[in-house]
C-alpha cells in the first residue's frame, strides 16, 4: 500500500508519541494513561480510540473498575463490559448511533463516572469483540467529543472560577446539569428526563421559591447552595447553586449530597 | 425530655449552634436546645424557611414532591431541615456553622427527630 505524505506524517507522530511512553509504566494491568482531571482523562481515552485503526477491544482499568469497548477504524462501536462502578442501563452490548441522543447522553454519564474514579487508568488491548450485527458504524471521535465535552471542558486548573472548580470537584458524581447565566441556558448534560426536570424547575419553580425565601428569610445570602434529597427524578438529590447571576441545577445520587456540600464549601472558602 | 435530645445533638456536633423542634402546620417552634441564643424572630424565620424548602401538600415549592431532608449553605451558615417520616408536620431545623460535617450530622439529626417525633424522647 502506498502512503502519501499526510499518512506518513500521521504515522511519524504516532510513533513519536509511543516512544515517549515510559516503559517502566507498563504493568501487568496494562499501559498507564498518565492524565489527571476529568477533562484530560476523557481526552486521553478519546486519543486511544483515535489511535485504533484495526478492530480491537480496548479495556480501561482504574482500581477495581473497568470498562471495555469495541473500537475499529477510529470509531467507537459500543461498550461490551463495565464493572466496579454505577453503569447506566441499556448501554452494554448496544451498538452506538450518534442519532440516538439518549444513548449518547448515557455514554457521557458512563464515561464521566468512570473517568472520575480516583486512581491510575491502565489500558489493555485485545482482539475485537463483535457487537450487534457487526454492521454498525459507531461514533466518530468528533461525535464522542461533542457528547463528552460538556463535563470534560471543565479545566482542572488552579485558575478555575468557583463554579468550574466546584463542578470539577464533582467529577463522576453529576447525573445531570443545567447551567444558566443571566437568564440564558448556557449548557446542559445528562439524561433527557433529568435535564427536562431541571429545566422545568428553573423556569417554573425556582424564581417564586427564591422570591418567597427573600421575602421571609432575612438571614439568606448568596452565593448559596440548596439541596433537596429525593426531589430530583428517580429520587435523586436536587442541587441548586447560585452565584453572581449564574444558577447551576444538578441531580446527583442522594448518597453524594453531603459530599456536594463539602466540595462547595471547599471551593467557596478555601 | 425533648430538650435533652436537642442538647445531646449539639453536644455531639459543636458546629451545630441551634436546633429546634417545630410544628409546620402552626408554624410554631416548640422546643430549642438550651444553649441557643437566636431571637424568637429568627427562629420563626427558620420555621418558615423549613416549610418553603421541604415543601407542603398545599404548596410544593422547588421539587416535584415534598421532601424529608434538605439543607441550604451560604458563606456564613449551613441550615438543615428535616421532616419526620410518619408525622409530616413534625420538623427539625438546625442552624450550623458553615463547616458542619453533613455526612455525619444528617443521620444523627434524623435519628434525633425520630426519637422526638416517635415519642421516645
């Protein structure tokens, strides 16, 4: 097969990157993915998918958690196995289709949960596992990046604004999020039913609640965090963080609500 | 005695400054811990805020249903609101320092309310 200059350049870049890997970081658990923070970790996983030309099964491990996916032609065909952390229903064994927005949202929840687990990520590569009928095209890197980026775009940096620092600390715990700034919805992530519930709460319920609170409670001040356990869809905790004209509505598992308070305090009053 | 239960909760959690047992139907604060220094007006406001935050059958505020556990944090204070499961008008509200450890405090406060509301106090 003849290669053009662009192909050669691509191969040279890939070989250069491979030679930079520290061989001492290859363990029985696989090759180490050296990345810290939710965004860089998701990007590192995307890079591994992007580097996979022939059909392979990529299995990522963090401690006792692992996630295995079938990748071919730089596209993610689907997830074949995941364990050691909360896995949304209906993803494993399902071929990916970018038109299926509900499924793509579920992959965002899955990957942010996995990439948010503390510890080193290791990668092992194996023979491809057939998924579906074998005639799927899967999702491209660009489509995955669009789906996964809303949480990955929160930079893990000392220069983060308090809202971004707060969200960054919540890595993997957010089920859904709706961020509003000066009355306009800026971003949203998560399952459609959760996002719809957050949107309804924002447009119909929060303003009268805030007004009633302001009228009756002289001791309330912003920035503030309000949490109602069980008020979100599927009995999740509803969290509303208010700061500087911005409102962030979240759903998290009820068991994580106290942690949300801790992280908010640590960001607000370091 | 109910006051003893409230005092014990504050003794266990030094960041809990005031804890009060109240009746949501009448918006009346019934008992507070003995070391509370909050004025009656502030206690009444906290009682109103409890009803707003937890919601009621007549006016569910934020969520789509009334809840039994809620908290609000601001720079200077963290407030906790609890509703008894079997007696929805029995509530406990707590005014705490901002750094209260909610992971430990919430179950202890729920246990305290259960004892009071269930008549075991």
